[in-house]
C-alpha cells in the first residue's frame, strides 16, 4: 500500500500545478456529478436526476462533462494532496481503475453496500469495487460481450446460426477459414495497440493479469497464454485485419469488410448505425477458450460505475439518490436502454419490456435479453491497482506475437515489464 502511494506521489507531483475544474460548492440541495460522454453517461444521469427531483423537488443536479482521463487526474491530484474542496458529490470511474483509488486513498469514498443491497446487481460488477468486505460502487453500465456476426456471410459459407452456439475459439478459426475462402471476408479486425480481445478471452475463464489484485499473474496463467496463442493463430490464418485507430476499427465492420465483431454490448449502436445492414447481423455467445479450466462463453470489456465522495456535504442525499433511482427504478433502465443503448447492471431490469423486445436489425433476436442473461454469468476478476500497467505490457508484445513470435518469451517480457512498473 505504501509502495503504491509513494509511486503515485512521484508520478503526480508534477500534476499538482494543473488547474482544476472550478465548481462552486454544492448547496444542501445540489448534487454535483462528474462524468463523461454527452451521448451516453450524461443523458442517463440527467434522466435519473429528473426522476429523483419529481419526488425530491428540493434537490438539483449539476452534471459536468469531464473526460475519463481528466477525472482520474483530478481525483488523484486532490486526494493525494488531501484537498477535497471542489470535488463532486458523485463521480463516474471506469471499473478496472477503481481499486487504485480505493486502496491508495482509504476513506475517500462512501461504502454504498452499507445502504444498498448489492445482491441486486451483476456480481462481477460488484466485485470490481469491493475491498475488505465493503462495496463502494453503484454498478452502472455493463461491457458484457457477445460475438456480433454477419449472418449473410456465414450463410454464404454454409453455416447456420446454431453453428455458432457453444463453440470454442479453435472452432471459430475453422469457420473463419471457410468464410474467408468462400466469401473473401476476414473474420475480425484488431488494433495491435489494444488488448481488448485478450482481456475478453482471459476473463471468460475467470482470470486476470493480476492475482489477488496485488501480484502479477502472467507466467502461470493458462487463460492468458491460450488467449495470446489464439490471437496468434487467428492472425496466422489470415483472419485478422490489422487496424490502427477507432475510425478504422468501426469502419471495417460498418462497411461490410469483415464478418464478425467480438465486443462489449456498447458497440451495438455503432453496428446499427448502417440501416442498410438491417437483418444481416446476429449475435452469438462468445467462444470459449480451448483446454482452459473454468472456460465459459461469458465475458466483459469496459464498463463504469458511480461513486459518492466521502468529502461530500451531501453524501447521505447522494447515496439516497443512487439507491432510489439506480438501485430500484426498473422503468428507468428501460428508458436508458432504448435511448442510450445502456445495458445496466441491475438484474431486475431484465424483466422489463425493453429488455425482452426483439430487434429486427438482428433478425428479430431478443438481443437485449440475451446480453442481460449473459451479464449474470460473467466471471468476476480482481483488477487490483496495476491493471493499466499490465495492459501496456501486453500491448507492447502484441505485434510480435501476431507475427509469430514465441509466446513463452512474450510472457516473460510482459512479466518483467509489469514487475518493473510495480516497484
């Protein structure tokens, strides 16, 4: 703990001079919120605030659009300096980054499990923000993943939807070879500077880059080794289109160039942004890793949750707001699903009409119901405090692995880089 804190002090010392967002102190009836994305998180929080205000007219909301990186920097800088003036009442934090704050700054966040029943939410989301038996988040959007695919390409290659149910990655590679040979379409596109496909494969077997949140889990991690091996085999078979930025990534499937998109549910809106492709897409469960104990078809990529700062003068009110709307209002989740495509983590929301509706874009499949069912089965992992460093170490090795490099050597290099960063 002291090592982590000291390391942050060195890293962030220069950041102390960075000007912080100027926000007037919240009044007794005003809740200040920090979050990002004017098309997703902000309108969802605005809707939640309006719902709460109907029964609590004395409460107003000051919702600030601040990037994820800015939020991380501002929290780190001020908590490290012990300065709480100007911090919000409620803040949004990415799931894989929260343990860094919880462990480095004990007492900085309100343990919401003291007032909210956490069994109502997907447990892998709850686990991400649990420390010493206390849960600190109001779990929000899920990154539960599925295998989006062009059913017309699969049909041209002689495959039916049932052929993609309960398969492994090795089976998918076989299918991909057929699709490439018979249609000319590669299977997936991957940015070699992003390890998203690796973490989805690894988490599907209940493993992560760290064990117990504190020690590297690289050299003796069969799920990671198999994930890297699978990625290499996909590339070796010519099934991967390399891309280098987000525009190229989305363009490869919106243009119809590639056949599949293994990704979190949040990509749905982008896939549906091309109306001409209506009825040409379906979604299957993710393939399972071959030969790995605990391998499942359920995994996650991305997602964030809400937190109440202990320094807030309105902490009790902020907690009540999260409990009243985000932990109990099932109808609220139907609205943000329809309007923002947000699959929330509240399990009861799955019984709502919006979640059960079929989607003609996906051949009439109940895609939201499928994703919400998979959500409850995603294995929980411990992100610890050094997930960002681990991800950078893996990304550094991905180009070499893609070109046929030795997997064991790559794992040794990843382990060495991570351990050096953890000192």
